[in-house]
C-alpha cells in the first residue's frame, strides 16, 4: 500500500478533517460529515472520492432506511496500519498487535527467561517474525516493533543506558534487530505504561503514573504528555524511602529504595508466597496477611505523599497489582496518604488505571499508532 503520508491526496486540510472525523466516529454518513464539519455535500463527496484511494477509508454498508434512500456508511480501515508492542521481562516476553483504534488483534506469550545471548535473541526474532506472519498482514501496513524494557533507554531508542533489573545495561538494539524482519526500537517500560493510560483517558492533564508491576516504576505526566526530562526521568523507584536502611538492597546498589518496598515482587517476598495465594487468604480475613498488606499500603502512601510535595496532582495507579486491589484498598491508601500530609487541604486524588498486566506492551504499540495518526491528521 502506498503511504498516504507521501501522497498529494492528504495534503488538503479539508481532506484531513474529513478523514479525522471518520476515524473518530468509526462509522458515519456523508450527511453527518456535512453537518459536523460545516461542509457542503458536494465538497464532502469530492473529498470522500479522493480519500477512497488512500486506503484508509472504505464503504461499510448502509444505515437502516427511515423512509427514503439508505445512507451510505463510510468507515476507517482499522487495519490500514498495525503496530506491534513487546514487553520483555525476566521470565517471559509477550507480543501484542493493535490496530489503528488501539484494539487488540493478536497476542502471544513466550515463556522463555531473558538472557543477553545470541541464542535468546535469535529465538525472539524468530517468534516475532512468525507472530507477524500469522496475522496475515501486508508487510507495508506494519508500523514497526517497539520493545518495552525495564531500563533507561537512549533518546533514539537504540540502546539500554541502564538495565540492571534485567542485567542488560549497554544492550544495543542491533543485537536483536538482525533477527527481526521489521523496524525496531526500544522504549522504557514506564514511559510505555504512561502512554497506554493517556491513550485510554484523553482527559489526563497533570498526573503521576505509578506502575505497581513486578518491579515498581513511576513517571510524571505534564499537560497530557510524558515528561521526558533528561536521562533519569521515570526512575521514581530509586528514590530512597528509608535513606538510613541497611537492608532492603535494591538492584541499583542502594538500600531502602522504593522498589524494595512497593514493587509487586517486594510484596510477594514479604508475604513469602505467590500474590495469588496471598490475596486469596487476605480476603478471607487472615490477620497476618492483613498486617503485611497494611504495611505495604503505608509504604505506598509515603511515596504518594512525598511526590505530592513536589506536584499536587492526580495519582494514577497502574500495573500488575491493580487486579488484586479493591475500592476499599484505594480508600484506605488515600486515608494513609492524607494523614501524612502536613497541610489541611483537599484530599489526595487516586485513580485506578485502565490496565493491569502487560500494559507496557500495549503502550509500546500505541506510541507508534499515536505518532502515525498525528502525522496523518496533520497534528503537531
């Protein structure tokens, strides 16, 4: 498929407006487009005729008749482009393919422990290529492969600057790319998680995203966009909750980091059992588990209160632990955080994120879709 971005068809502002309206409504008629965009029917008809050849819109049947001629439905081609996101973790990697609306069209988990070795990357590349092949796509429709990884990533997405959680500091994308038949890039998993939450909720302005994943992470969202800062953005987990701690050794080399108190792995370690078993017994009223959970929530409340002193905004909780947390847990957490706040002001705003497991893979795919759509519609 010829790229519509390089075609004169979409250079017209009116055509972009029509295309965007069709995308936002998914299904719409000429008459509705004319009314919503304030364009005449002949102008809409001409733009639709031109856009049909772009490969992004199609005729999608007819509306039910209300007595006259049935109105033709025009729809956006959801698979005009497809994006692949991968979350690369210590125990496995998962591939997720999304269409232009961010809807899932395929996923696959590969249970293979990560190792920085040719054998691992060769199998990973084979699995990626096979997964894409099974989707039966036109190769030109794939936007690319974004690999979400637990580590700081260079601005060009080519190198892992710091990845001690995965023992992959210094990993070059070229070590993986030679086994993958499509364009690839790295993305920090925390940024990918934030992108996914922003996609799901367009009303997010200023917020702190806290990912309660196997490894804890957090990042600032300013004016609806991820705040990149310089090289250390999105490393809230390495703020020291207890600076004088002699235990709770973090993979960064320091003791007392938030990671060692507030990650899902830290909770599982404290409980001495799987989180599935822990929460099952906790909800039955077990006192010893209640004490462990209370301790966890109080530590998380300390994190929220400390960050709130930097910027008082919405706090979005996302990631793996979310599926275990009840509305009651959120209420208790908010109370703990408010009790720590020295100022008599309105209470902290906690929001349940839209995603639980593998949100970073979803975000990695979405960042490509968002960028493509911005270019397609002529947005900055």
